[in-house]
């Protein structure tokens, strides 16, 4: 008898509402739904049917993005807090630890004119992440990658276009950008960072990173595709992609709602919600 096809809800409904794909797209990207009741409602799926096994990993790893800060901590989207919380949410209560790596060298290659500001942002985000992990009782290691990886990931250049927006139609970033070649090099560095993680680590990042993780680690990558943080306005996009007037950054965290699922997902594990922890995180930044 053929086993029933596993469904994506409720995580799938949340992803669709955020404008991040459809069940067909996720399956074509190599993801299999996370079984109901596992992953705390924040895990969409995994490559292959591996979510249950990966949730027992001894290490959960993530690479929060600082690029949209433009070198100014006040402009960091609140998504950076969500990105560092994702591995902590899964590690808490499991005896696992977290690894958070902040890819500074890549951002400085892409934005050389902002190198100094980006270094400051990276160091402050690292300090904020360490402080958050300590307060939440999650053991871990935080590091800023200040140098390029020892070797870039070998990959066909055509794969790199649109790599970080696999569910968005007609997105082929960085095609046509003035510094397109440098951005493509930075993309190969991003991929190499996944290969630098210890073999026992499970990557916990937004499902929009699925193409990058699988390009780096193969079709059966140890990866839990988590939900990205949606725009709280209800616009169908991730918070970091919202228009400037709607984007929640380190400068306006007080606008985060207290009655939406990310707030509840964090409070359920840590007893404090996303907004409270984001405000704590901000105390380490020069906002």
C-alpha cells in the first residue's frame, strides 16, 4: 500500500503567506515536509525524509546576514535576530549546541566602500548573539569570518544567479550589477562556509537558502529548512524584503506585533517573545 503524501501545513501555509513558494516549488527544490508535531512549527522540511533524524543533531548552525545593514547597525532588519534564534530554538532542551558564523569577508568584497562599517556591524552582531545565547542558556560558538574561505566551492557559475531567491520568479541577481563578478565570487565563498562546518552540524536557515545549502553540501544536505521571518504588515514577503517604510529594523523594533506566530513560537520555547529578545539583542548595537 502506498504511504500517504505528507502535508506541509501549518508551516507550508505560513511560507505561502510570506510569498515564499508553493508545495510544488518546495518539492522541486528537493524538500520533503517535516512531520506534523516536530520542529516547533518553524521547520518546513528537509532534503530527503530526514527531518526527524536531523532534529536530534548535536550541533545546529546558521549564518545570519548583515549585508542589508549597509554598514549601519540601525539599518539591520530584525530578520538577523530571527536567523540567530532559529538554531537556538531547536537546540534548547535537546542538549545540543549552536554554531553561528557571520560572513564578513563576503560582504566586504561585495561592498568595499562600506568595509569599516560592516566590520563594526559584524562584531556587534557577534557580541549580541553571544549575549543572547548566554541569557537563554544555549551553549554555542559565535565567530566572525574575517578572511575568505581556504578554498571557494567549485560550482557552475550559472547556478549562482538567483541562488538566494529560489522561489521568486525572474530573479537572477547579480546579473547586470556593476560589481557582478565580485558578487559571484562572494557567492562561492558563502557556499564554502557550509563546507567548513563540522560534519555533525545541521544547518538551520530559512527555506529560501535551500538552493545554496544543497549546492554546497549536496542533495542530501544536513539541513532543516526553516521558516523565514515574514513582514508583520501582512505583505506577502519576508521582513527584509519589505519596502523601506514597512521594514522592521533595529531602529523600530517596538513596532513588532505581539499577536503573530513568530512571537508565539519564540515565547513557547524561551518564555519571552521575539520582540523582547530583539530588544535585548539591540542593547549590544550602537543604534
